[in-house]
């Protein structure tokens, strides 16, 4: 018996055919929302355009990132108490409101109010993620759960790849359109969720006889005692810090070697296309193996890929080769590691998912700052360091994930 499915490889087309209609609607909503997710990517440029200082723009982006990390925890709470569909509708409606307020407050004289609204936008926008993950895990056939999370990642990555192209066109007309469209896509997702997603009830407490306060805190106590899950979270944090260097240290590396920005854009586009086209196929192979092994191998390959940039030198071909290796690692470990928190029992599932996504968000928030500091101190030495961290993260993934997910807890 394997970790996440059957020993026979599951065909991609078979999984797509067996994907329930509500899951298809859920993935469509994720894609629509991601197509308009412009706040974090363009906030600094937008505020500088609106005559804010770079320092103030950086503070606003930090406020959004901090809100986003806390937002996943909020999403876990709302999902546990209200159910996933209500959480998605609430989060996306709130996101539309706060994001829509940004252009009205984008004046240097209103900076304190802007920071509060931007932080609230990050908080409420990211609250939908645990709910979406819970709904996906509940509705997707158990044997296809990992493939389902791979589909969700593809929806997110497709939106992330196409979103900047849409943004470039909007900016030519009016910078404020970035936030009007962002708000509109959030509202579209809320409407889709309200009308097309099933009203899955919030999970019942494990023991109805327990006092309310005990029920409220029990799942957090379970997570606090789950030391193997702590190892998994350590792998997620280290792996995310490594992943971010692909968007932080790599462009610095290419700029130092004299390559124009166009080359880096080409690397990003190529990697995104490869991931979108091949992740489902890779996932269909790796679901035959144990979850801990898949997480460890993928994380190690990812670390090996970024470590290879140290020997790539000025050869852009080698940069592309090691980028391909890096993306291969991401495709191997990503779906399995994102699916793992959804395998816990219903009463605690949302909080396990929220904790995982909060740690992932923390890595995404800390990664750029740590990457710039490491680059300034170590130069290309950042790459072998990332490779070593990848080995630690791989071990944590192997030790922190059960050998058989279906026997988890």
C-alpha cells in the first residue's frame, strides 16, 4: 500500500473525468480570483506612482504580508465555525471592499489609514485559502486528493502567470484599474461560491460533551503536541525560503552577470509554462510512492536545482538547466505536501491547514529580506547554502510526514 493512492498510476484524464462538478467550480473560482490578484505584486509600484516614498511603500507591503500570514489562521477559524462556503463568500466579499478602498486612500496624507486598510485586505483576502483546501479535500475522491491539490496549484499558477499580462494592459489605461479589477474578481469568486458551491457544514466537535472552551482550544492543543507535524512545518518553512530565492537572488545573480531583465522574465515564463503543462503528469506518477519519500525527494531536488546556480557561472544554458531541475522538484513535492494537512480529521482539519498555510506565508514574507541580506553577505555563496538547507528540509519532510497518509492519526 502506498502513501497517497494506489500502486497503479492514475491517468490524468481519468482524474479530470472523475473530478466532481463542485470541485471544478471551486478551481474556476480560484483561477478567476488569482487572475486579478494584483495587490501584493504591484503595491510598491502603484504607491510610488501615487507619490509615496519607497520607504512608505515598503511599509505598506509589509503590512499586507503580515495580514496575509494572519489571514490564513483567521480562515482556519472561520472554516471551523462557519463552514468552508460561508468562509469563502465572507472572505472574498471583504476582500473586494478593502481592496476597492485602496485607490481612495492612496494619498501620502492618508498613509496611516492606507496601512490599516492594506493590512485588512491581506488578512481577509487570504482567509479563503484554508476554506478552499478543506472543501477540495472533502469533495474530491480520496484516491485523487493529491491530484486535486495539483489542479488547485495549476489554477493558482495559471492566474499568477496571466495576471501580470492583464495588469500591464490595465496600467496603460489607469493604475487604479488594478484595484477595481482585483475587487471585481474577488466579488465574482464570492458570487460563484454562493451560487455553485455546496453548503458543507462546519465540522462537529470531536466530543459534544466537552465544555465549549475545551472544544475551542482542543485542536490547537492537538497541533501543539503533534511533534511530527512540527517537523513537517519546519520543512515547509525552509523549503519556502529556498523557493523564494528563485525570485530574489536569481535576478540579482543574472543582473550581476550582465544579463538584461528580459532574460529573467524569460526564465520565469518558461518555468511557469513547464509547471502548468507537466505538474499533473508528474503528480500522477509520484502518487504511487510514500508521502514522506515524495516530499523528501522533491525538496532535495529543488534544493539541488538552486545549488546548481553556483556553478552555472555566466552560462545562461546552465541557468535554464538548473531552473528546470528546480521546477521538477517543485512539481514532485508540491501537491503532496499541500495535500497532507487536509488528511487530518474534520474537527481539526481547517486549523491544520491554516497552520501550514501560515508557515508557508511566513516563508514567503521573510524570504525576500533574508535573500537580499544573504546575497549581500555571501554573493553566489547563497546557492550552496540553499542546497544545504534543502537537505535539512528534505529530512524534515521525510520524518514529519507519515508513511501512509490514509493511516494518519
